[in-house]
């Protein structure tokens, strides 16, 4: 296209960026491949490739390095992904605001919870929102340690129940509600060699295997956290229920949420282990959601149920 009568001035008209293209970009970046994104989006892979190609044409930059099997963002792609997710977050806020103004339920409630916490109160709260007459889709992700915050941020979840979150003060970008304290006990099976030891020294304990629930964040996917007590042998498991089974089998020692092992301690199947004067540790879990982001009808009901508040007192 030429402007005016000067044939040397040429302007190329690019196609507009669409919201759907940003949704596809976010899905490919999260899932790591075009094929996986297609499954999540319920599309054929060619449709995902077409959307990304259209976005690249519209922006005039390459977003993914396609030389390998994994979809790797280019430097330009990484920068644009952040902006795309901000746009998607804003759109979600607009949708939630419209739902609130209509008095409707929000389209989706996404909750991320640390698997060390008692799940019964969470499931009870979600069950009340799973009635056929409530149209809100419920999504619950169970992660561990830093994986909770990572999932909360990457997927723009609405609410997170975090084990080790530092609430900061009123200037932080999160609204935080304290939950019931969560005690952990250091335990071994009754038949384990350490069970008969009274306050065994650390160097003796470290000769036995420690059982650890793997941190589910991508940061520790390839290089998991080391033993808390410096054990030479570490058995990594995916969740605390598996850890309890491994502990009962005498596979090692480890920290476990008290609510999971109270009956085992009472029946003598497990015994507490005291190392350097410590046999227990208490966490202060917290529920958090973003400050300035609207809580929909379902989210408000969920937060109120879990924190034992009246939903009418929660800020919207």
C-alpha cells in the first residue's frame, strides 16, 4: 500500500491480534507443546498451529522456536506472553464484573491447595458449589510447597491455600486469611531401628532414609530439595498419603501432617522421633486471593466456608 503520491513510502497492514490467539499462546506456553495445548483447548493441532502463525504474522515476530519437539518461547515470545496474560486477566476481571452486576455465578472457580492441608473442609466447601443449578465450573489443583504459588500465578487461579506464604502487610498484592494451625510430627514406624532410640543424634539418623514429598514446582522438578536432616538416602514420593504408606512399611523416617497419622500414633503403628530436641513443627497456613481482583459469587462462598466467615462481610 502506498501513501500519497510517493511510491517510496509503503505501509504494510498487519491483521489484528485476537483474544483467541492470546488464549492459544497461553495454552501452548503452559502445556509445553502444540499437541498438548490442542488437547486442553479441545481442538486439532493444526488449528493451534494456525492460531499461533496468525499471531506471529499480526505481531511481526517469531514467538516459538520450532526446531525441537518442545515448544520453546523465543525471547520475544517470553516478553509478549507476560503482556498476553495481563490482557487475559483483565478480560477475566471484566467477565467477573459483568457476572456480579447481573447477580450471576462466575464461569469458573479455580482453587489451588497444598496437599499437606486437610482436604475435607475444602471438598465440603466445593461440594456445596457443585449442585446442578450452579453453573460455575469447579477446578481444584493439589500442589506441594512452592508448586502452590507457581500454579496460582501461572494459571491465574482465583484462590490458593498455601502452607508457607508470608502475608506481608496491606501493601502486598494479596488478601490473606489465616487458617487453622497445621502441626507436623517427625515419625518412624514402630518396627524401624530408630523407633527404639531415645533422642538419637543427628549423625545416626542421617544414616537412614528420609521420606520426602517432592516439591511440585518446576524449579525442583529436575533437582529436588535435599534431605531436611542431611540423610544420605532420600525417598521422594508424590503426596503425603503415599508417604504415610512408606513410613508404615518402615521405608524411612519423615515429617507428616498430624491429622494424617493421629490414628497411627494412637495405635502404636508409628512413634514420634525426637532429633536435637525437636519432634514437631507447626505451620500457619493461609488462604489468599489477589487484592483488587473481584471475588465472584462462588469464590466468596468458598472463602467464607473455609475461613468460617459470613460471605456478606467479605470485600467484593
